[in-house]
C-alpha cells in the first residue's frame, strides 16, 4: 500500500470548481509560499513564475480563490488586504504597530474557545477573527534603544 499523495495545486483548483490556468496555479503557490502577502507582492511573485499578469487579473483570481476557500483574506486596520494559504483552522493574527509585520497566532486555549461569545445575539457563530496588536521583537528593541 502506498501513502496517498496530497493533491496537486491544479487538482485543488479543479476540486474547487475553478478553471486551471498557469496564472492561478502560480498565484495559489505564491500565496502559500509567502507570508501574509498583499496583492502587489502576490502579483510580483506570479510574474516571477509565469511572466506578465495584470494587477486586475491578480485581484480577480484572489477573489475566486478566496470564495472557493483555497485562500484566506485578512485586512488588519490601516493595512491593505493580505492573503494567506493557511485556511480552515480559525487561527488569529498579531500585527506590529510599527512595521506592519503580520504573524499567525493559534487560539489561546483548547478547541477554538473564541467561538463561544458571551452573548451570540441569536447568531450561529462558525468563525472568529481576533487581531492582536503590539510591537514585534525587532521594533521593541528599536523603541527601547
């Protein structure tokens, strides 16, 4: 018996009902290889892989990939939208107030405790988005110097 291989990027796109193009494959791989990239950084990464692509085409592909659940969009206050390939686990983010770096943070305790609101107002909650703000280690050192 052989271990099953994870699906290829093209298979994931097909499985999500999306047309497979070189640009979409490159875009999804760029997002997954990156770290909370904005659309311009993603466009640059796609261009490095497949050549020319317009920023509008990048936005359209990001919309399709986000709607299909293959990419997650986050938008910290005062920052352009950023995209990541870590999906489906309801993790959160920490943002540096000085340099803007964004990092993943898992839920604080146990199984997604943040999904239990003090008062859900009748909503059925299936996701929570928490953003922690502070200074990254580099900016903390710089500000104390």
